[in-house]
């Protein structure tokens, strides 16, 4: 656990926030610092690894079971952190033997991680929790996954008696902005099946996710002196607010769960003359997903009918599809993950991801890729935390999976 903790704390010290407004690959140059460090760490362990021009670290451990024709199994995690909160100068807090009381986030006076708001904290009484200090996110999404993979790799490389087939390792940039595997070379990676270590609480196992799109709405207003504006002014801020009100009131993240989709406004800026907003559109059902995109366009059309053509416009960008149809024909890889968890005394919780992973796009690129828990909770914000014991169990699940694929 000490090695795992050391690795995690070292990785979260890197600022790796991705940039949704950048067109480069990776979207932020600072991600390359951690990626280069991971390449060097793999090489130091004896794993031949490379970092390519697009920010992908790939390495392979050859099989030590030459008498068997075993499939190459991949493990993947992303290094970037969400644009939703700062990932610079992360100062983790360590709470040993957590007693179930509110945890003060000491970087912000009066701010607490409180079981009244986050009752799942009580599931981890007696464990060691790593939290933020309240000024940044933590980065367990997905540096917990990175640390777990690296710990498993270190074990394999230092225990030659541990039997395994070919093991493929990859670390990616830009997952948080939906471009994590845009230029990923599946053939070069070499795995037949893979797992992303990018899930939440211990036991989570997912092979279906949202269909996802991003939308940018723009409003062209018309500014006139407010004293003489009657019949002339078009206030872009008010019009954009009106458009948002046309979307279904109950289809918001804070009102949905399970398989329910949503429209989520994630940013807004504007003046009387111009206003814009960014949305994400999500649904597990493909038909409902397409309906949601069409509804967004319909709302824009309604605004134009009311205020004049060209007042509103929308750009809708597809991000990823639900991986279920691509993974289900290979369901045994999900079953192996379930067994690998049960070997550690973990009850698997097979459920849909209310989000997405690199595995969604990889599955459509010919690499079936379910998602396994990395242990963290409350991702993308200052309330993020991860139990150290959950990370340790995730690392052991990786090793159990490698063993199961030798049978």
C-alpha cells in the first residue's frame, strides 16, 4: 500500500487538466510531463514503452507462458483531469482510520466533506481516505487508475513466478473532453481485449455507457440604448435563457439516475449583443439520444421563428456511443472481471456508466473494453476522495484478471 500511495501522490502532483477549447493533440502540453514520466517509469521497470506524438504511452510485457497461446490483455487509464475544476497544486489530505465524522477541507475555512451530504463516506469507516484540501479536485479520476496499473506492472516485473500472458499497458490524454482515443492505434497497442481502470466505488463494473454529444448554442442579439429599446432590442442573454427553458425541465443531471438521460448546461457567457452556452447531451438508448439531439435543434428553430432567422444557431458534436453492443458478444471478459473481484471478496456491481470512458470508443474501434472501478468518488470537484484500500483492491483485481486469462 505504501508503494501505491507514493505513486498516487506523485502522479496527482502533476497538473494535467485537459482543455476543451484546444484543437491540439493532446489538448494541453502539460499532460505530456506526466506521460513522459510514466514512460520512463515503465522503462525503468523493464517494460519497453514509448510515448508518441499524440500523447499515448504504450508498453507491453511479453507472456511468460510460452507453452500456451494466450490472448494479449490490455489495461488503460487516462492522465488528464477535468476542466471543471483546477488540478494545479493539488494538496491531498490523508485521514487514517476514518471515524465517520465530517472531514474539514483545510484549504477553505468552513468547508467540510460531510456524511450528511455524502453518506457513502460511512461505507469507508476505519479506512484511509485521501481527500482534497477544498481548493482543487484530487485527481483520482483517473490517477488512481494509473497508480493501480503501475503497481500491478511493478508486481509482475518483480515476481517472475507470477504466470501471465501478454500484457499491454496504455496511458492516454484528453479523456475528460471526449477525445481520449481519437488517434489511438489499436493495432499498435496489440491487445485482443482490454479494461479501463476508470470507474468509481469499489466493485463497480460497467460495459454500457451513455451515448454522448456536446452542443454549443450561440445567440445573436441586437443592442439598442435601453431608453429607446422598445420593439428594437434583442437581448441575447434573455433569449438564451428562454431557449434553455424550452428543454425538458425534468431531464437534468440533478433530477435523473440509472438509464435516464439528460441535457446539461456546463457553461454560459454573454452580453446583450451576443451570448453562448455549452451543453452535453446524454442517453443510454440510441434512439432517445438521437431524439435529444433533434430536440435541441428544434428549440433553436423555435427561437428563430420567434425572433428572426439567424438569431440562434447550434453546433452539435458527437462524442461516443454506448459500448454495450460491442462488448456483449464477448461477455466472458465481463464475467472474468466479476470473478477477479470475487477473488478479493468484492461483490461486483454491474451497472451502466452515467458517463463515458475511453473504452466506449475503443470498443467501436475493435477492442472490447469494459470499465473496472478505480475507487474514487465525487469526481470533477473539490469534494473528490478515494479510499486507499479501494485502490489496493483494484490493483489486485488486475493481477487476478491476468491469472484468470492463463486458465
